């Protein structure tokens, strides 16, 4: 195509990954070209949602220890959980009651049938998205929500899958939310919704798919809001 200041410029996506180049010489990224557990990124190819290192080994995989961490493992059976790595709590609600501003929740593998409302500037990190799913729901403005970041500044979501019978991730009045290696899969109505004063959501290697409509057939949208950056 002609551009006044550059001359004749090749059409299409520059530096296309080889698996997406087709006979017409153009880049055609498609999820159908990628195996399960990966998603299509035009210039990177089929990228694993769990990251290059996978899920690691042990209860929390490759999650490094850090000060202020509250550990969560739904399989811990001793009944004396205090949030330490040796004695993790078993629920998200218990962990949220313990974690302090600027702290971290570390989630072991499991399906968490609880809603998650984050009102503090914390990091929530799972072992890896293919092994950690949050799918319970709470109500926000009369609508079901799975993960609600509500008025928290500088929060981070990393290494989890989100989905269920509600909006996958709702973000309200939450500046500086970072979303890294998060798979929003099979949410209802909207995969990710962001709104409110100062809200911005910066994402890296994250992926929305399979968003379902309401019972009346409306919506089923991957993302909603002008504050979202970088979702694939």
C-alpha cells in the first residue's frame, strides 16, 4: 500500500511467526493452527498459556517464596491452616481475610468454587492457568461476577483461569491492574469488563475465549471497556 512518507509498504503483519505464513505471503494467525493449551500470537506463534516453564513440580510449582504471602491449598486436610506454606488455608475467603495490602496470595492447583473480590493492592498468583480455575460467583450491581477487582490500586492477577456463570473479570475504579498469563474461559455475558475513574488493565500473554451469552441469548462478548490494553 502507498504511504506518503514511506513509499510502498508491505501489507499485513510484519515479522509474522512461520506457522502463520500462508501461500499468499500474508500472515494468517488462527487458533485452529495451535495445539491445546496454547494461543495464537501473530509475531510469536503458538504460545503456551502456562508460560515457557510450564506448571513446575510440587504443590505450588515454581512459585518463589516471598514476604507477605498467604498460601492456599484446597487439598490441605489437617484443619490447622494459618496461611503459611507448611499450613496453608483451604479457601479464598480465608486467604483474603489474612493477606495485607501489598501482599500475595499463592494458589495451589484446584478448582475454586468461590467468588473472588479483591479490594486491596495485592498479587494473586496461581501455580499455572491449566491447573488453577476460579469459578464461583458474587453479585455486583445485580449481575453475577467471578473475579471482581473493586477499588484496588496496583493489584496483579497471574497464572490462573477464570470462568463460570458470570462476568469473568470485572474491574471497577482500579488503577494499574496487571493481568499476566490469565485464561478467561467460559465466562458468561462478558469475559473482561473494565470501568471507573482511573481504571486501566495492562495484560501480558492472556487470552479470552468461549464467552457464553445470557440465558436470553444476549451478550457473549470477550471484553468491554476502553481501559483494556493488550488482551489477545
